[in-house]
C-alpha cells in the first residue's frame, strides 16, 4: 500500500491513512510512503539556496515543514512516541544543516549531496507514519528503504538493480511479515552498492511500491492518492474527467509515460512479470473502486480509454541530403543522444530529415553542437505531446480521422501511430494543449453518441 504526498499532508490525512491501513490489516500489507506534500520541492529548493552560497538560509527555509511534522506528532502521538520522533526530527535537522554547508562549500559532488538532502522527506514521513500506526495499535515496523532498494549510482534518477533488491528486500521483509509485523518504508529513496543515498526520480514512490510488491509477490499493489483512480484526462485540465475502471498494463504505462502524473512511468514494469494487479484509489474516498490495472487479456478492449498530455517538450529536427539512401545515419544521430544520456520520445523520418521529441533538454546545447556535424539542426521549444490511449486503437478504423478532425484548426506535427498498438501520439504547440485536450475529451467521452468508447 503506497500513500502519496497529499495522503500524508497533515494530521487529518494521517488519520485517514490509519483508517485505511486498519481496514486492510488482515491482508498483511507493507506500507510505502512519500514525503509530506511539497516537502520534496522545498528540500530541492534548499539545496539550490545552499549551492548559491547561502547555507544558513537553506536550512531555515525548511523550518515550516519541520513544524508540519511536529504538528502531526503532537496531535497523534503519545509522550513516548512523540519524544522518539522529536529526536529523529532534530537529528534530521542538524544533518541537513551540515549537508547544506558541504553543498555551499562545493566540497563533494552536488548530485550525491542533493539526494542525501532530499531523502529526508521520505525518511521523516515513514518514521512518523510508523509511529502513528503503532500509536493506533497496528504492528508497524519502520525500515530504512535504503537497506532494501539497491540502485546504480545515477543520482536523481537511479535505476534499481533487481536481483540485489530482491535478495535484500526478501531477507529483510519476509521474516517481519511472517512474524505478523507491518513494515513501513519511505518510497523514492534507495542506495547504491557502495551505500550512497540515491533517489528514483520525481514521483518515484510509486515505483518503490511496485518494486517491493513485485519482489514479495504481493497479491496487489495499491497506489493511494488524491484522485479516484486513473481518469480519462488530467483533472486539472478537464473537470469532467472520470475514473477508468480497468486498464491494461500497456495502456497504463503509455498514459504514465506521456504525462498522467498519477502513476510514475516505471510503476507497471515490476508488476507485469508477476501479473500483479495495480490498484489506484483515493484516500479521501476509500470505498470507491478506483482503477485496477491488469494484463491486457483481462481487460475488455474499448478503444479510446484516456488522453494524456505532457508539456515542456522540445523538438529537434536534423536535415541532411547525406541521409538520402544512406545507412548508418540514424545510428549516428542516436549515438549522440546516448552519449548525452538524453531520452528521445517520438521519432519521425522523411527522406532527408529526422524529427525527435525530447522531454528533458538540459544537454541540448552540447547535443546540437554534435548534431551539426551531421546536418542542419532546427529546434522548436515549448511544444507539448498528446497521447490518446486504448487497446485495439491501431486496428480500429476511423480513430485518427476522429482525433484530427476534432482539432482540425490546430497545427500538429510528429504524428506517431502504430509503434504500439495502444496509442496515437502527436505534438502541438504548448499554448494549444489545453484546448486540444478539452475538445478531444468532449469528443470521445462526453457525447451521447460515443462511437469509439464502450
Ligand atoms: P501522489 O502524491 O499521491 O503521488 P500525484 O500528485 O503524484 O499524487 O498524482 C496525482 C495527481 O495526478 C492528481 O491529483 C492529478 O492532478 C494528476 N493527474 C494527471 N493526469 C491524471 C489522470 N489521467 N488521472 C488521474 N490523475 C491525473
Ligand atoms: N517525494 C518524491 C517527489 O515528490 C517522491 C514521490 O512523492 O513519489 O517526487
Ligand atoms: Mg506521485
């Protein structure tokens, strides 16, 4: 059972978690928890302040957030648990202060120190949640997730090493579960083989929960959040977005990858092999079913299931007459992106040009320099991707026509259909994404004569 940041944002939220965990205690859950909402952002900001040379402002910047933890502790913990938590909080506060001094002094690699600072979000929320659960007579047992999840040393977006993670997680958790205890661990945080603190990328607690569930062969991986499941579109754009009762792993993975923030893009990966259902539920409405994500065979195809979108996309176009009829050209292009560890999402090609979309463009200046050796390079910033998702979409006639006629007056580029059987993806101007998503949602989900949706 994974509880996200808003699910542990304050005292009332912690009380809701207690209720939900109590109701599931016979299922012998393992609890994974995110940092309190907004705390990870604040920790990252304090790292930035320290890097800019202001170490003392960097640590005092976090005081409000320490206070939020203290408020929960003083409302929900008895004297003994409260003083234990107070000690943990004070230790965290002074360790963060020291780390900020090191960051300001540029004495150690920045990315490693940043992960160490950021990890206190989940360290504190999990320590506090374990105490609150124990206070409510649940057999909660706090465990440092950094002892369980082993990763490479790519700080900020570390990749788990599965065999080792499996061995350690099983060795630590199985005896506890057997003994009737309820392990409580922080999501998002892990450690490299050498023991350095790493993190799994923003929103990574979902991934931690899925990894833990998969290695323990859990009956279900539950993601508890602030919306009732995966919705037909981002509710921040489309008010009438509604819960999708069932999705296949592939549909959910595409949606998560192309911007449905409710799930970290890698959440489905560990679940697929063990065919473990992933359930997304609302902590504020725990009795509603939410969404269950299963293998495709268990999901009835009902062509268009949801629309995801992602902004902040950059398009790179490389044009060269040398490409005509030549081989090795695409390889040369992709090697450049590889070397700069930059992920490419959509690729389209013509006789003499290649267009690609990038989500993360920090290495772009260096990439452009190298691409210029191959041809003319053009950059289009501030683009967005829209991804229409549904099993059977590729083999259903008329979907593309319906999509593009709905937004016929909006210019689209880089259309990708057919690479996967479950999605139709295209790029447009960032300013037009809201309008396009709203129109597509209306066309596919809000009209009585919905022809493509069962
Ligand atoms: P948590 O802190 O629980 O991990 P997140 O903020 O990471 O929660 O994810 C939940 C949020 O994802 C929702 O509040 C919603 O605004 C956003 N979201 C974007 N697209 C979707 C979608 N298709 N379905 C549900 N939520 C979505
Ligand atoms: N706390 C981390 C973040 O805000 C991880 C998570 O919430 O899943 O990105
Ligand atoms: Mg999240």
